[in-house]
């Protein structure tokens, strides 16, 4: 009885709460409750009842109801309403426009109902029209569907004969069932004013393209003489002017009933017109097809787009800045884009970065094409030359004849002024790109240009010095403030102050003073200890300290052996005043007490004139 009483007590406790053991498979006991395998063994003293019991379905969640003798499965939560699936964005411009690729049922029915003579006449007319279109628009046309073949078997070329019997074979024409694409550019001559458009470019996209084609390089804009780039228009809000817009893309397929009973199937795509404007253009093309019913119409469609497309729009896209397409991120916007691309009129590309990239690429291509077709006046020799004999610098757009530009760069390299190779235009300070320099110099001179450019770049680094042994760049171990330098080529560690082997915290050996105060025996000992080369460098260093000044920008020693006090460093192209070491600005030299004079006494001694005689006979206007 104790055991049964204990079982009842345990069962009562179980009714008041969840069993302490893990819940796995449960079966129904004789008392109507559900227990696990372990609970059957504990409560009933064995597994006989377990084997005889029926398995119970395991609920997802269970709750113990008050005043109840069993666990009641909880009602499953109501499923959340599923959001409508988001359609995938369109992947290309034309594949979704099915009527362009597959005839409709009505079109097939009309084709099958055609009399044989009318169908043959349509086929001949289509072949003649496509041949004429291919001849007129050779550069603008390409076949995107079908194949190029002869019109029919009657015009097929005969098998090849012997070499002596060869005759001219007719050029293959376009398959009438093919889909052709025509890129139609807006005719500027047909417009009352040239089609100069303006595009509102968001600041984020304008930042990605520092200077758009057609924008003038402002002062400080672009690459400077040292090759660094900057932009004053990256954050501007002014519309970008575009004098050449990408062409309209027209695709055409000729049905079997064309031209006797049907019009061609066509579609239009454009990067800078909206979907609504393209719908209006297609309606205008429908009117052209109705007016030219029964005859060839492809040329009429192309010429209408070329000359009348913009005039037909009630709100001309050139009257105000063009807007780039908005981001299609919502499901409704994506669905609208899919629907538009599946129709015959749709804007493509659909995203703002892709549209801007297409506009920029076309503007650059149009600018390059116009430059190649024009004659240019050289700014050095003032001769008029064709583009084949000229070079145009990419960063500034200035044009010079190749012989003058090559001679100018060669003269700068003869003086070792690699960093001074900039655009020859006096008012332009933009650096020339290395490929442009390479195209104007011979191989040996260009190799020297690369070497001097690298040396100039390394000289501008404050933590780089030159190894006195192998003349290879060495880095300062402790940075700019340290003295210990280590050469990466010969592993020579030296002091940057005296260029001698690293001596730790000991003061640098003043070889110049010791050499100057030593007698012959002392100099022979110094020569034997440090070598002839080191002592020559000591003497050279003394001479440089007495006769040169370091450039304020790159610290390269500059010797002034005549001329005015306006100095241009040949190493870094920095302009400065010899007297005060300040950066040169127009108007720096002025008369009066306390001001820097443009000419010192050494200049007058060089020309054999006094300052009074020089000022009485010459007027210097370029530096005042």
C-alpha cells in the first residue's frame, strides 16, 4: 500500500507541474495520463505497461490547465501573413519584350492567310528594304537576332568554280526574319539650338567622378605638377553640361505580313529619357507607320527619331536639367521596372550610376571623335596640324604638335628637370601622365625620366636618406627625428648626420674640421682610415655649405651662379626667393626699403652694368 500511496502522491505532484525528467516519447498509461519510458519504469515498477500502451502524439507546445488531470496541447499560433514575393529586377533591356522575338498568334494567323504571291512580294520588299537600310546606316546598324543570309534560294550564290572561272558573288543580305538594331543619334543641325543638355548629378556620384567631361578645370583642379590630384567640383551642385547625348536604340522585326497588311514590330530604349517620354515617342512612331502603310518604313522611323523626336515631346528634355533615375528598391518600383522593360518603350539602364557611366563614356567618346576630325593650332610653333600630328594632354585638354611637345620635354630632361614636365601651356600647371611622356620621348630618355621621378618622390619622404656606399634609398629606423639609417640593399647602418658607420650615442666625427686643421701626416692618416672618397665628400660638403642654399620644399642644394633672385628648383619645380627663402608669389619683388630686390649685385657684375644703367635701359615686367 505504501508503494501505491507513493505512486498516487507522485502522480498528484506530476499533475501540478511538469515532470522533472526530460520529455521525449510519451505513451498513455492506464490512468489516462501520458508518461515517458523512464516514468513508466519508476511509477509502475517495469515496462510491461509501457509495451502495452499506445504512443501519444507529441504536441508542439503544452500547457498544464488548472484543476485538470492531464496536459492539454496549446493551440498553435496563427501563421503570420506572408509578404508578397518581390519580383527580381530586370537583367537586360530587351529579352523581356517578347513580341520582338516571337510572333504573336494573330501575327501567325495573318501570315498563314496571306496568298502566296502576296507573301512572295512582301519577302522581296523586305529584302530590298533591309539591303538599303544596311547601305545607308552601315555604322549604326547591327543584327541582334536571326542570321545574315541571302534573301531566298533564287539569289543564293553558285558553288565555287575554278580559279579562272570565278565571278563576283553577291554580298549576303540580312535575313528578313532577323531583329536589327539601329542606334539613332539626335541631329544637332535639325534643332533650333544645339542639343546642349544639363544633368543633375547627386553629390555622391559627382564625388566618384572628380571632373566630368566638359567641365573646365578650375585653378587647383585636377593633377598638379607633382602629380597629386584634387577637385574643386566634387561637391558642386551645378548641373553637368552635356553637348552630346547617347543615341536612341531602335530595334525592329519585320512580320511576314509587312508591308502589305502589317507594320513592323519595334521597341525603343534610351538612357536619358523617362519611360513616359519613350511611350510618347513610340506613339509618334505608330503615326509614322500609319502614314507610310504599304511601303518601306524603317528609314522613315529612323529619320523621324533623328529630327523630330525631341520636338514631338510636349516638355522638351533639354529645357531643364535631366534627372537621373531614382533607386528602385521597393517591391512596387521593381514591379514597375519589370513591366516597363517588358514593353516596347523603357529607359535603360535603370540605375543612376549606370546611366551616369553611359553619359560620361559617350561624352568622352564624342569629344575624342570631334578632336580627331578637327585641325589644331599648336601653341608653340603656331602651325595648323591634323590630329595625327598632334598630341592632346588628358588632364587639361591642351593640344600641341608632336615635334614641339617632344622637343620641349627633351629640353627639360636635358636639364634634369623631370618634375618640371608639365603642360607647355604657360597658364597651365597640370602634370603630364607617364604614358604621354613615354609617347614623346625615346626609350633611353624615358628610362632616365622614370629614375629621376622616383628619386624625387623618395627625396620628398622625410624618413628616407641615401646610402653613402651604394647610393640606394635607406630608411630611418626611428623615423624623421632619428639618426640611425639602414640600407635595404647593402645592409649598411650609418648615421644620417655624418654618413659614417653607426656610432651610437657618441657625437659625430667632425671630419671637415679635423681635415682642415690637420697637417700632411694627419691628413694621410685620415685618408687611410676613411678613404679618399669620404674625404672628397667632406670637401664637397664644405663647398656646398658656402655656395648653395637648400630648397625650402625638398631640401635639395641649389647653386645660384647668376640671373635674378627668382629661383625654380629643378628637382621639385618649387619657386622661391633666393634672398628670403619664401615661396614666390607674383608681385614679390618690389622697390623700397625692406623689400626683396629682383636683381642682386652679382647680376650687375655679370653683365658689366651698374644698377642705375640697367634700370635706365631695361624694363622688367614679368616679376613685379
